[in-house]
């Protein structure tokens, strides 16, 4: 019996359906799927294609992160801040001076009435302009002490140069303390001073007028001119001690004086031991001021005619063991009973050594002068035992010192 055609077609379709379903794994089964046919190969290829299409998207995301700007670091508010300040420059004035030191006449120097002296200051030009002879020292207040109001500088003083400026002065006749102020003036008339404009000055103390070595009727010694030899020793002041008029602030003193007299005294010492530890065999003149805070003693000697080349020489110091000895020595002179003028002033404090002095008298040649030796207490006069070792006038042929 013939089968119907449609039944044959149904059987073929069922067979194909079973063939497609036999290799499939169960739902939820894990493992590797092995392709068994063209359909499986196409399925894996499709999956690879999908994966290839998603990779560029991930790469693009990384590129976008790499190109994203990094935020700026926030400023630390506690960190210090620095502000640049440009340097400032102060212009140096054209004319400016600096004080270096007093070369002569320290502050408070004691003077006899009418005593002539030279005050010298050491200053430095710290400006930018050169001082010349058109510049001058000008009086700026106080007491002029007999000096001119304007004294021109002797020459050029370039910047940074140190120079000594001197003025000749004279102590007033009245006792007391005196100041004299001085400034500098440039060529255009502008006045300037030390540092910020202050003056240089001199300060002196004029002692009692009773020390003025003038000849009075109470003095029995008549000044005479000594005839000197042509060379060698001309005059010994120690050997002629009692030919001088000796005075202190208490009046005229006897000669030789009495040891420890509070009015002051003078004596010749024989072979004394001096502060340098040596026994002195030359003539030694001891001079002791009166026992006051302003103690002083002077000796005015007979007149001597000064010739060319004459010099005053001596050694000065204190007696050994008198360690509180501190005095001011002066060598003065008088012409025709006039006012004393100063030849030299020397401060000395006990220090274990003697001090030599040598004064040229040539500027007084042709004149008859009375030499005035003076010793002034440099503070309290208690214990001041000042000595003049071999004080004398000599010619140049004579050795300068003992």
C-alpha cells in the first residue's frame, strides 16, 4: 500500500530537528564549548567581532583620563612670603669731618693766667670734596682765647685724609674754666663740623692768679742777665734753685723749703732713689705743690740771654715709692716782666720710668728771658713729689741727656 507523500515530508523534518539538538550542552553546564560545525564557528567569530568592537571604547576612556588637566596644588597659607625691597643709598656729603683725637692740651688742662699755648686737633676728611686753603677754621662760640676768628687751612686735604689743625691761643687772666668751640667753613662760606655738625673744642682751667711769676717789691732777688759760656753747660737750674722766686697758691715760699710744708716746698736732693729704681747722682730739684685740690708751685729764675742753638733739657718723674704721684710739668718763660708764655707741658703719673724733655730755644734768640718752672697737681696733690733731674740750658755740643 503506498504511503502518502505528506507523511514522508514530516519524517524528514523531524529527522533534521533531532540532528540539530543532539550536541547542545544542557542549560547551566560549565566548560569549554567545542565547535562541531559551521554554525558553531560562525557563533565564535561573531563573539570575537563583538569583543573587538568594545575594546576601542575602553581605550578611549583611558585617553580621556590621561588628557584631563590636573588640578593646581592649593597654596599653603602658613608658608612664609618674601617681598623684595630694593636697597637704599645715602649720599655722602661733600664736606664732612670726623674727630680723631686731641694732639695737645687735653680737656681740663690747667694754665697759668695769660699763658700762651697751641691747641691741635687731629681730624679726618670723610666727605667727598677736597679741602683747600680756601677752607678755614672759624670760631663758633665760647671764649676765643685770644685767637683770630678765622684761620685758613694751610693746604689741600683730600677725602679720607687725616690732618692736624692747630690754633695759637692764650689763657685769660682771670682764673676759672674756659671753653672755645671751632668749626670748619668751606670756600663758599658754608659752615660744617664734626659728624652731624658739632664743633671741636678746647677746655682749660686757669689756676689762681697768685701763681703769676711777676717781680714784686717783696722779692729781694733782682733779676740779672747771666753771662753764659760759648758752649757746653749754659745754666743749671738745680744749682741755682735759691736764686729763683718760689710761689704756691699760699704766696711766696722760702728756699730751701721745709719738708711736708702744706703750703708747698722745693729742695735739692742728694743721690735720691727715683721711681725707675735708680739712684740719681746728677743734681735733682724736688718740687712739691701746696696740699690742695688745685695745688701748684712755680719757680721764676733770673734772666738769661738766649743765643742760637740753646736748648732746655731735663728728666722728669717722681720719687720712688710715691705711687700716687700724678702731676703736670710746665716750662714757661717771661720777657721784661710780662705775662708767661709756654714752651712745653708734660703730664706724668707714677709708672716706674722717667721722662726726658728737650726744648729748642732758638726761636727766642736775642732775647733775655726768665725761665719759669711749674708743677701742677693732676687731681689731689697729696703725695705729689715731682723731681727735675739736672734741669739746664745747654749748647748743641752738650750731650742731650745725662
